[in-house]
């Protein structure tokens, strides 16, 4: 990005909501290495070192008042929300993290008349499915098929309502299937990684199982996603651009994903493909989905820099090193 559109990075103050989860760690790492002054708001301060400025979120106190107090205290130039509930299939947890928390954050900013930019991490599953080979752009219908997608969309719509009433500066980045180091152990790659690691340790071939979902998705490197967040905090080109898709514009099947990680590991393996289960969980909500990242290129000068094989090799390498993704000044000690 040119100096005309990306300015003041070393002096920019960012209030990062969440910083101990999967994407939150990568965002924190990128903002920190860019020299930004980052304050992390989290319910898990023990997961970050004393080198970070961390504020603990009190789970029993009203979030709106807590957020307002933090914004008033730290006067950030940007507020970045990376909080989200993904893997626990509990409607109340999904609603609280994906819809209510961003609403309370936006209301707190409105209460103060904050001029900070709010960067909210949304999801590609807020959109409805499209037939192959169509790519999803920002004008596509919002018709989520999963409770996860529905709660994410509620959060997005509510912060837009607050933003219109209070003239907030807001951008939503709809993330298309971020993958990287420190993924949840219950995710597809997380489970595959555990199986491969055990097989290497025990010295036997890995037996990998995969549901036959006939699923093709757009898998973006978490480091590339974090770069998009960085650029969104300071870009001058975002006036009137409420939503940007963050993805590669390329599709891969779940089988290709699992096989690619297995090949990167060097472990002998076999893949058993099982019939897909009944139901409409998060994984079944979009059989084909790729991003049209045109607006992100235009307004952020951003595009995915890493290929899928590069990302899979990085995931295996960091797992093999037995280390979490490092954060500048904030060594990671766990995952969400």
C-alpha cells in the first residue's frame, strides 16, 4: 500500500478486542511487528506475557460500560474486534460472542462519540451459497445456512445500525476460512494435525478420516488475513466501503486440504473417506464458496500473498517446532 493510503502506522493506537484466540493472535502479531501501540482486551490475560499491555474483560460486568471505559482511557485510533465463537454448537454462546458483543462495542463507541475506526471480523458464511464456479462478492445475498452464520450476520447488521445512527467509521472484513498455526484441535486441520503428529511420534502410518462433503472452500492464510486487518486500521480509502471480502479467490476441497497437510508432514498416511453426516452444521453450510477479493485489492491494496501449499508447510513446521505463533513482545502460551 502506498504512503498516501497507509500512514502513521508506528504511531497508531489500537484497542484489540480478543488477542488470545486463533485469529486474534495473528492480528496481534502483525500489529505489533508493524510498530503499533496495541492494547489487548481479553478474558484470558494469562495467555499473554507481561510485555503486552493487557486489560482483562470482566465477564460479570456490563460489556458496554467496560468497553466505553477502555476507549475513554486509551483513546485508540482504531478498535479491532477479533472475538467470535465458532466451534461450540451452543446457540446462546454463538449469540453472545457473535452478535451481542460487537453490538455492545459499537454502542460504547457511540456513547463516547468515538472517531476511531471500528474493524470487525465477520464471516463468509454470512452470505448465502452460490453455485459453482461463481465467486461471492460484497453484493451477494446475505442468507446464512448455519446458526454460526446467522449470529455473525446479526452482529454485522446491528453494528451497521449503530454506525448509521452515530456516524461511526466502520468496516467489516468478511473472512473466508482462515487457516494457520494454532488452529482449534476440533477443526478439520486441527484434527488432522493431531493425527499426523501422533503417527510421527509413534512411528506408524497415519490413518486420516474425512467426511465426503464434496466441499470446496476458499482457504486464506491467517498471516494474510492479519495483513488485511493492519491495512484496514489506517487506510484512507475506506470511506463509504462498509464490507470487504478477505479471501484468495481460489477454491480447494477438504480432501485436498487434508492431503496437502499430510504431504507437508512427510508422514506415511492413508485417507478414509466416510459418508457425510446428516444435518446442517457449520461445515455443511456452504458446499462451494470462494471470495471475489476485488474490493480488498482496490481499497486496501491487499491480496493473498501465500499459496495453500506454503500455508500447509508453515502449519506443519510450527507444530513440529512445538511452538505457538510468536507475537512480538508477547510470546503465545496457548490457544482458544
